[in-house]
């Protein structure tokens, strides 16, 4: 594991308070595809996967954690070395599209349920 990733992981753990009640486990089958289509560089797919995850019952908080994890991995030197600069560069727009879709869904959730 890269030194940067260890630092990111330890900061995330330290910053999160423990919930008083058991929390539903994250639905990885819905969150992992978000990261994969972001790495693939598809804006439309990123939007669709975010919406799909929410419709399938993933908590918006889990999607909200998934997007910055993908962004943090994008910035790792070891990731760039493994996949190439072109992959790293094309992740920016899908990351923004996923974030936009999540924010729009959160606004809609105030008016209707997922």
C-alpha cells in the first residue's frame, strides 16, 4: 500500500465518529461500479451508476464517500504509474459528473424518495 493511501485511510478513520446504532453495511455491489466507470472515463456511466446505487438502496453517505476515494486514488503516483497518465486525466469529468448526480439526487430526495 502506498504511503499516501495509508495516510488517507488513517485520516478518514480518525475523522469518523462511531455510530451509536449499527449501520447498514455499505452495498459494495453498487459502489464499486461507480469507481470503475470513473476510472474508465465515462461521465454518463458515472451519473447512471450513482443514480443506480441510490435506487438500489445505497445510502447517499456511502456514495459520498466513494467519490472522494476514487479522487484520492487518482492522485496516487502508484496508480498513475500503473494505469498511465491518460487514464488519470480522463477521470476528472466522470468524478465531477458523479458528484453532480449525487448532489442533484440529494436535492430531489428532499421532495421525493429515491
